[in-house]
């Protein structure tokens, strides 16, 4: 075999490029493609990305280590309101402390090989039973469907206020109390005007990250702008 130093360098790596290595199961020499190595690193979560976890989707009831379950196979991501995830992600790391932090925050769940298959959620609460957590979610947006055995990345995700449209609520019937579900996933600033475009000040109560209640001394109709 020629010396390694005699081989040229390939700085343009493609999926079908390969390396020689040893199979751990039988100690035999085999080729390993760049594509296979990249897939292994993704699925096993071997490359650490801050504030991100990876789980494989299964529709078979209770999730095993590194899995999440709950919805049926091919369920629209936009319809998900609850799911169960293992207390260890695909890399084997414990998710318990991180889950405590995530309650009340937004997460993005996206299929590793297809970023267009994703969902944007607020984690409202969660419970722990055995080796998994059950999440209660508010779905902010979703595209496409879940696919059995695909690996999904779970990442902390909050959109910048820049470029995010203002939520406009219209109160058509005069009332002293306005209950607004905005699904912005945060405590937004609130501005209120009546039907004569006069600014009205009232008491703002944040029920949670997606609901707010406005109380006024007298009933009127108008609009509330939240951003």
C-alpha cells in the first residue's frame, strides 16, 4: 500500500466519496461514504448545537430513548397539540433540566432532511411519567405531515419582532372586557382605539403567552393592536 502522503488532496467532498475503516461489529474493513457518515452524525446527535435536541418520530405509543410519539403517522404538523418525548434525546443526553427551562417558550420542530416539514409551537406545560415527558402545546404554525421513523430537530425558536405582522383584534360589540387569543407566543405590547380612532387606556392582564384580557371602565367597541 502506498504511503498516505503520496495521495492527492480532495477538497471537493461529495456524498459518494468514501473512506476505509473498520466495522465495530465484526472488525472487518469496509468503505464508509460521506453521505452515510453525515447521516449517522445527524441521527445520533453527535454534533452539538446549542439549544437543540434530536428525536426520531414513532407512532407506536410510548416513546423509547431518543424518540417522540403521540400523533399518528402522517398527521398534519399544524394539528399537533400534544406529544410525548423521551427524557433522553438521540445522542443519549438527558433533557429533563432543559424541558423545565422550555416551558412558556417557543420551539421549532423540523425534519432533518426537509426543513419545509416543520412546526412552530409554544410549550404551555409538561408532565413527566417514567422515562418520557408529555408536552401540551399551542401550535403557532405548521407545514406538511409527520413521517414515521424520520428524525426531527427540536430547537428553541423565537421570531424577531422585526417583520412579524401586528395582531389586530376587532371588538364589534361594545364591552368592558375584551378577551383576546393572539397566539404570538409572548407578552405583546397592546394599543387600543375606539371606533373614532381615539386611543383608549385600560387594564391589561396577560393570561399566558397566547392570551390577554383587556378591562375598561366603560363598554365600547374598537380595535386592539398587539405586537
